[in-house]
C-alpha cells in the first residue's frame, strides 16, 4: 500500500513549544508540542482520536459523537454543523478538529482571534483515512499506539484485497432514498468501492455527495446496490428495470464515517461482491 508506517516525524518542530503540521486542505497549522485539550467536531475524528489512544485529551465533542461508548461522557458542544462557539472557547482547547471545508471559514476567524488553531481532517480515500490516523498519533505523541492500530488495519485491508473479485461490477451506493443521495468522484466511499473490486456507476459525478434526479438514477441501472442502513429500502427507480438487483445493507456509521471502522465497511463490501460473483459462476 502507498501508506507507510515508517516512524519519521510528520510535524516540523518550529520551536521548543510548537510544531507545524499540514492538514487535509493543505493549510499550515501550528500546534503545541504537548497537546492535552482538544475539541472534535466530527464523529469520525472523535473515533480516530480514541483509536490512537488520546481519547482522554478530548474536552468537547458533538452530539453525534457516540463511538466508542466513552465518547458519550465527553462534554457536548452542539451538533456538527452548528456547534456553540462560546462553549468551545470556554473549554480553552489547544486545537479544534473539523472535518469539512464548510466548517473552516467561520471557525478560523473566531478561533484564530483567540489563538486556537483549527485542523481540518477531510480524507477522500481509504489511504487518506490511514494517513490521518497516523498524523493524529504524531500530534498527540501516541505514535506507538497509532502504529499498532495502523498495522492491524493495513493487515485487514491487504487480506480483504487479496480475496476481492476484481471484475468491476457496477455498484450504486444509496446514502438516502428520498431525496436520492449517492457518492460521487470526491468521496472516500467511491474509492472504497474501487478498492473492493467494484465500479461505482456515479464515480464520475464531480461532487462528493450528489443528489440525483429519478431520470439520472434510472439511466444508471446498476445491478449491485449498497444501502446505508440495515433497514433501508432502495429508491423505487433503482429497482424498476428487469434486472435482478443484488442488495447489501450496511451499518451507516461504518460506511459514512471516514475513521477506523471504514475498514469494517471495506471488508463487508469485498465479501459481498465476491460472494455474489461466486454464486453467479455456480
């Protein structure tokens, strides 16, 4: 895999008190050498921080941050899109982690005015997810724990890839039914499908999470449907054609959060596509 587990430093030491890191938007972020008070504004980031052994550094998370169970006891700062600025500032974090470019503009102005750095984690591939976990280990000084985590995740990814069916089945990922949202070119979900041996029929749509018209969805006519939600039902337009549809329902948190459990989704998708391929050849 392109992702390396070597122990070279990611952060550049600026002086005895701070280091320089580059976030997922290519921004230069100055972070203290010792980080023990942080706020996370995304469930995937919260999961990652706990996974690299730094969950005890979290002083604030969103109301959606529910995994691992320890995250439930961390003080809440509101939801992902509209957190309380006043609450965050009062927590005196050394860094605030956000997950989307849409969060960054308003936060940067408010937080920088108070000397609080904002770090954006916005992975667009499975390798990016691993790289972000490694970087978290570097930020928090928990490199050994991060290395252990990454070694295990990479071993699982390699094992799944070795058994994947690479025939490139046409796959449609339904994030929601009404309106019909899917994963486009800029989504880590599209990368996941490709790595699992499939071909996302929406891979060339330029936005990460496009909303499709019924006409567009009907023209795609995929044979394999992956639905976000154990009880989710496919949008009717996706099952109208005469082709039999193969359907996989998957835990939303596995496939929608670019954190450690994205590997769970990868394994499930690999085995789904492989199993259906084996059935077709019997």
